[in-house]
C-alpha cells in the first residue's frame, strides 16, 4: 500500500492529502519506510532528520487541514533539499569535509518559499564535492549510483535529487544547474529537470548578486505538471536579488491539451562534429524528436552559427573565476588543500591569477553569444541537443577521459553540450528521450527555449510528454532490500 501511494505523482498526492483521503502522517511514514529500504544503497538522501520529529511535523500539518487551513500545494509533502541549498537545522556541506558542520543562519530563498507552500524538509540530497563534475560522489556520504543501474553514475551535481525522484523517495525535488546539473542527472535517471531562465529563481543569500549568474536553482520532477508547479513556488522577483525576474504569468503550468503542432525545433546534434558523442545518443534523441515531428512540429537540422571553441574558452574563464572565488576562503584554512579533490583544486588554481581584463574579454564573448542566441531563437521555438555526450559511465570512474578516439582535455569537457543555455541565460529542460541499445541506461533530450520563455518551453515539454506515455511509464528495477538497511541515518555517514 505504501509503495502504491508513493507511485503517485506530486499533483495526485497533493489532491489526496487535501481531500484527506491520505493523512500527512501516512505519507510521511510511507516515505520514511521506503527511504529506510532503498537509501542505504542509493545514498541519495543525506543527513536525514529524526523520524519522531518528522512525524510530529506531519501531525501538525494534519491538524491544520482539520481546521480547514492549507499552506499550499506542497502541504505535508516530504522534501529533501540539494546540499548546495540552505535549510535551517541541516548542515550545508556541499559534500566537503571542510563544511561538514556548516549550519546555515537562514533558509535559501527558494527553500523558504517551498516551506511556505507546506513542505516538510526531511533531509538533504547528495551531490559531488562542491558541485563540481557530473558524478555524485564525495568523501562525506559516498557515491550515489544511477537509479537504473547501480554500477553506473547518477550524474550530477543534482544526482541525489534525480535518484530520489526515480526511486520514489521524494514526490518532487529541487536542484541547481551550473553546467547541466539539473539536466544531466535528470536525463540519466529518466525524469524531468528544468534549468530556468537566468534570474527566474532568485539565489539568496549569496555573497554576490551581480556577477555570479551562471548557476541557478530549479525544479526536478517525474511529470511536467509537477515540474511547473514547483517552479511556480520557487520563482518570482525578490528585491534583495536585483537581477531576479518578475513572473509574467499566473502559473507556469501548461494548459490542458498543450500540443506541439506548428512549433519549430532546431536540432543541433553534435554541432557539426564539434561535440564528441558516444554511439547511440544521437539516434535516441532523433527518435524522441520524431515523436514531436509526427505530432506536427517542424523539426529541422540547425547550426549554432557561433564559433564553438572561443565560446568554450570564454566559458572556462567564467567558470574558473566564479569557482575560485567560492573556494578561496576554504582553501586558506591550514591543511585544506589535502581535503579537496583535484578537479576543485584545478579550478581554483586556474582562476587564482585571473585578471579583470581577461574576465571582461570573456564577458564580451558571452554577451555576443547571448545576442546571437536571441536572434537564433526568433527562428525557432526551441533548440535541441542531447542532455549529455556519454551514457552513464561506470561508477568507479571519476569522469570520462575519452569519447571514442577523442580525449577530454578537462574534467567537464564531456558536458560541453549543456553550456549553451547557461551562457545565454536561456531556459532549458531535459525530457526523457529513451534508452541505450540494451534498454538499460536512460538518456535525456535537452530542449532550449526562447529568452524568458519558461512557460512556452514547459508547454512544449507537456506536449512531448503526452506523446510518449509508454516510455514515461518505465520505472527503475526494484532491487532487493539492502542488507545494511537498519537506520538510514547511520548508513549515510562518512565512509572510511
């Protein structure tokens, strides 16, 4: 019965809770029971709160409903916050021993909004150390395996969130996206992940609100409607974040029967050979696009029309500059470098000597690219790319060194396909595209929308969702209960 309950999407759960067909306590108890069975293997949720405390909070939500009061759509819903975000009472570790006991003084703004809508924060979701790299492992909580194959990577950096969703440990999830961190793990775990438009979900508290605009928080879900409803809660202008966007519409939820007929989609593929792709990825994405074409969308090959290598070099400058500033205070601590992974040290050291003139030159490239993409999006309703350039790779690898006969010259070169939406500030969604030739490993199709076109992009995704019900009905294989299940909080402690 509890697993049947958790198989419902968040919209159906919310309806059941508000109709009082299911109590908040029943939902919380079912969620905690499933977490206890699956999380010791999944390592998707970390720093789980005390069960008695969570059940007491659920009882409070039930009492509110009995009085005729609801906090909102998420009323009584268990929610875990990605460990980049701040949630009072939970450390914001970012997967680093240097931050193992870093307790926040305030909720992140999007977390506060989710709490105001009624959710109960039960834990944090696992992520790579400092969110760097699309493979969720760290020295505090271990590795989060793919929901579909425990010998493969879950992606990242929102890997714990994607796996928790796929395994039905959470009804919806939040994440953040710098270089595909919502899109890549969503694609690899057969769920939906949306990188909202730059400024759509305000980031606060942050040390800087002007320059650090490459990363954004956003939603992840198993249905487009749930994704849009969570964005409704997270989005909206805040005066403390001057570049945040006001919401133009009442809701991002697509209207019923959203279709795709007449929409023009440009297929970027491998950018004319610039992007290395593993065999089968282009084919599975093309197959997904054929569903759209069959329903009346106009799908055609498209070119980026902007020199990709100078863009990559400008991206490296921006990324290393922003990462270096984040890591510098931590690395100033005695002995800190020995506790930080090599990829983070590389980012910091590359950015430590970055000059203002070099940064501004890269910013000019970025500005020219954003203007170019705005022009390109006058022709198209969406541009399409794979969500990742490789299939989920073996879990014992830190990152792919090669794609076919092409060497990857940085730890994130294999994720290059995700930078175009980020650098232009455009919304982008990963929708489930299909599986590899053996039917085991998922892949996502990345759809990039018009400037500030989040609502239209979600409507396109809803139209696609309606075309592939059998594909979306597939669920990860249920594995036997972990032999070390016991107390899920114990299993999530640091590995030796």
